[in-house]
C-alpha cells in the first residue's frame, strides 16, 4: 500500500465499479503479481509492522515481485 502506484479504485472510466469487477472498491497493485490485488475488499487494517496476509500464509511470497520471479515463499 505504500508504493506510489497502488490505488483503491471505486470507478473506471467515470462509472462505479460493478460487483463483477470488484465493486464497490478494489485494490490495484501494478508492481506485484495480479493475485496481490484483492478483487473484493472487506476491510483495510493498518499495522506498525508487516504481517503475513491471506496469500502469504498459504505459501506465496510476501513481496511477489514478478521481475524477480517471487511467486512462492522460500520457507
């Protein structure tokens, strides 16, 4: 969430996002694998320290930089 290009989108081309496309809001994280951007947000939690999220506790990499091929966790 701290990268400059991360957005929480509520509309596209001036129209609200439909449920089919993640509405009412959807997270877009361009510099990560597509699965890092949640299609449907239930809540947003802010923490002082990094914690493993939904995908990370299931074996996926915490940073998921596609250029470094960081899809799965090393541990």
